[in-house]
C-alpha cells in the first residue's frame, strides 16, 4: 500500500479486508464498473485491456515486494475479471448480483483450466489470468440466459 503499484494491486485498499479480500475487492470494483458500462463498448473494453496489462505489472511488482507470488490482498485481478463480466450484461441490480455470485463462484472453485493455469503461470500474468478466465466462465451462463430470455 505504500507504493502506487501496491495501492492499485490492493484495490485501493479493499484487499486489506481481514475476511474475504477477493469478495470485498469484487464489490469495490462495482462503482468503477458503473462508469465503464456507460462508455461505448469499444472504449470500456480498451480500459479493461489496459487494466489487465497494467495489472500484470502491478501484481508482479507488488508480489515481489511482498515476497509472495499471489498475495490474497492483491485484488486488482478481481477488479479486471469482474469488469469483464459486467460489460456484457444489462445494467440492472439483478444481473449484477447474478454476475457477482457467478464470478465469485468460479474465482473460488477455479474449474479447469483455471486451477491448472493458476499453478503453472507465474508472475503478474499468473495472478491476472485466473480471474479473467473466472470472468469468462461467469459470463457464459449470463449471456446464454440473456439470449434465452430474449427469445
């Protein structure tokens, strides 16, 4: 938290939560997502891509400083993974609640290949990639549900 990289990697302090820092980090990502979903999709995707690339660096630097590859308090990966989900679903509390539940489920359960990548990919990329994939896993049933409801 004493460096800009640490401050961002710890999700503006949300990762300091003594209980469930990943969950608190995901919740802390929501106000920023409100701004992102108001932007054109191409622009918000660009922001998420930049945040992902920056997160590789932020989490790598912070992990080295802490002496831990993926410290539980580093939640920038939750921010980026959850933002990815929220960009593609309706801006409505019920959809966002479902997105939150699914994202946390897949982030915690780490189904294949998430767990495999989490164990084999090091550095900042390893920190970031599992949450982006958890976001993709969460997004799939939500997109299918949207299509089903639209029929």
